[in-house]
C-alpha cells in the first residue's frame, strides 16, 4: 500500500487526446492523480465536475489534475465533452496502473463481491513523491479536501 513519502510509481497511459502521458515527464509540477470507476456515472461525474470547478485553485498551487479509469479513449472523449472537463482523462483498460497504486481491488455492492476500481486520489509532489493518499473516497466534496492540502 502506497503511503505519503513513497515514490509514486511511474506509468505511461493514453489520454483522451490520444497522447501518451508519462508521470516522470511531469516532474517539477504537483500532480493530483485520481482513480475513478466509470465515465458518466453519478459519483464519477460529481467528482470530475468538482475538480473542474476547483481547477483555478489547483493551478494556482502549481498542480495539475489527471483522472484515470478503465474506460476507453472514446468514452473519455464523450465524458470530457459532455461536462467540459479541462484536464486529461487517462485510459487504464488492464488496470495495471490502478493496481500499482492500490486503486484496484475487491469491492462489494448489493451483497456481491467483485474486482473493480476503488475511488482513490494521490497528490504527488514536484519530485515524484506521494505527498498525500486518499482511499475509498466519497465523491462529493473530495476536490475541496484535496485543494485544502495542496
């Protein structure tokens, strides 16, 4: 389980713009890396729109937002356009990055157990070190908590 002070695992994922995003290339900036289950669902929409609305505060603290889900690029493009999301959404279809961050695992819903994305956020500092880790996040109000610790 990754904790504050740990080096953030590097990754390469494709963005909604069809570009490869590498965490190591973002050194020098703070990164808010948030993992969410599915595009255009209620909780995920609340969380994404809250990050959208707080983006001026996030950027004023020299940070950028990256959202990660198992959804494909086309799904990300539709979600981003529908809610005017001004940050990159990254596709992790085999959930390898989510697993590296401990954001993929056993979940329970309606009495059933299954494997899926665990809503999690990592604040990564300018040196690629985890400054804060939020697990099993409640979508509403989460962006405010993240901005407060930046």
